[in-house]
C-alpha cells in the first residue's frame, strides 16, 4: 500500500465540524449573525482575554490593530525580519515605516537585545508599536519586550497566529498567549495549517473595551449607529473595511475551538516524538531552540540543519524528502531581503535572521499524524542528508 504524502501542515476537519457548518447554512444568518459573537466569546474565554474580535483573516487582524491604534504615515513600527510578510506589511498599509529587528539565530524570536538594536534606529521619528512574533508556537519574552516598548513610548501588539494554546511562565506567573497582559492586542489566524481552522479567518484579542469597539467598527466599513437614531440610520465617521468573518466560518471555528485541548495535546506529543527521533542526528540537525519560559503548542516543527556539513543543499534535501512522501517548507525568508523593502530601505544586515534562514526547514506537524509518521520523517531526513 502506497504511503500517504505528509504535508508540512494540514487541517483536521471531522464530522461534527461539517455538521455545525451545515446547521449554519440552514439558519437565518450566513453572516453578521449570532455565530460570530458566540465564537468571539468562546475564544476570549479560552485565551483569558476580556474581548475578542473576529475578522476575515490574520492579515486583516494585523491591519485592524494598526488602524485601531491610529498609526499614521511617517510613524514607525518595529517587526522581526523572520516572520510572514503580513507582520511588516500591516504597517505599510497605514503609511508607517518599518524597522526590522533581528532575531535569535537558534529560536528565530525577537529578543530584548535585538529590540534594543532596532530601537536605536528610530531616531527622531515617533515609534508607535512593536510587533513581536511568537514564531513556531514559542512565546517571546513578553515582559522584557513590553518594558522596552513602553520606555520608548510604544505599545506591544503580539503577532500570535502560530501560538494558540501556548502557555508560558514568567517568574512564578502562568500566562497564556492571547491573554494580552503585556500588550495592547494579540492577533491570530485560522488558516488551514494553523492550530484550529476556519478556512480563512482571524481574531484580535484585547483587554481594552474602547479598542474592541474600534476594532468592530473598523472591520465593518467604519459604520456606527448613533443611539436614539432611526432604525435604518448609520453614519461613517471614518472609512473602515469589510473584514467581517461570516457565521458559516465562525460556526466551524467555534467547533474547532472545542477541540483545542485535544489538538494541543497531540501536537505536544508529536513534538516529544520528534525530539527523540531526531536526537541521533545532532548536531547536524537540531530542533529550533525553545525558551525556558515557553510551553508551546507548536504550529511548526522547524529544524536547523547544517547543510554545509552534509554537503547537500536545502533544495536537494527538500526534493529528496518529497520523493519519499514527506512535505516540507521554509519559515521564513527574511522580510528585510524582499525586493519591496530593499527598494524602500536599502540593503540591511541582520545576521541572526540570515543565520536562521540559512538553516531552517519545517517538517510535517499536525494532529492527524500517526506516531509512525514521525519515524518515517526522521528516516527520510536521515536518507536525504546522507
């Protein structure tokens, strides 16, 4: 029997998920109905935030965060270079400039030291926000980064699509990614390869009631309905966007959210299995470093490979894995090297990001994997590097 190809990530959709979507399709609301608020309330309770605002995708979540903070042209946002394009692009959508922070070469995370280096480049401009990314599912050092941001007059906005379910302990305090104890907002994505899936979808969590109101207004064209006005009356003090998440997808998201404990436990178990299976390949192959404070629900199983030592290029390894039915991906190409940003800001040297990119490769990780799949991936990687 031919082995199924293992993608690097995959959604887990079950019969009860399909049933709730079918129920929503038969209901009175396909969008802007009760399923939206139900999903938002459940999500806020899950991560421990006061408010959660659903939107059309993770990029929309970041854009809404910048709009809600009223970030303006000529102001500055700091983002790590190792992230998806959207983390930096959200600042450009509102006309702000991006300063790229370097990352730890072994974890891929923004650190207090790399943030301090980025802060030194702000000059006389106004710094509005710092956007650390919980890469792979591991959390950044939120208290330290928040302290540095606050001292510089900026707020923290967590880019957290990889880290739903991740917990951390700073000192003796147990926290959850998304509870926004140290930040103004945290953003999430429900793309199919993420921890829970809605097809496309996003969420912003905050503990600030005024920010939550502003986020909800901006996701629906900027429309408000003045109290006491005619029932059909609405006004638009400023333009917003159509970033709504339909009831159909919110119903799926709510169903998926109920499975988060099971999904998280399975991802953690697979991560342990990977540690054991890949250990014999050290130091040529190492799993990305995990900070001491982080207990992640990993979205990505990223390994760092010394390709020079193996005499194989990354492309050769990727193609050899594919030939053995193992998918892989690279997370991420440093954003500061993208043509748009090079044209805008010139060539920059961020050695941590470049060292991370030179070695990183993401292997299959998703709840539907069997234990023996991990052994197959490890065996295929060993053969690909031989």
